[in-house]
């Protein structure tokens, strides 16, 4: 794996952790992920 992919992966993992921290329930997390996927 090259450094560019590693940096991108770390950025994605940080974003996931931030999203988890902002959600109070698992259902809220599911809804947030569904909205993100819908926007693609």
C-alpha cells in the first residue's frame, strides 16, 4: 500500500469515528450512513 492510500484510509477512518461520536444511538448512526450513501 502506498502512502497516498494510507493517508486516504486514515482520513476516512477519522471521519467514521467523528460520525460515530456525533450519533447518540445506533439507529441515528444507521440513518446518517444511509443519508451519506444516498447522496453519492
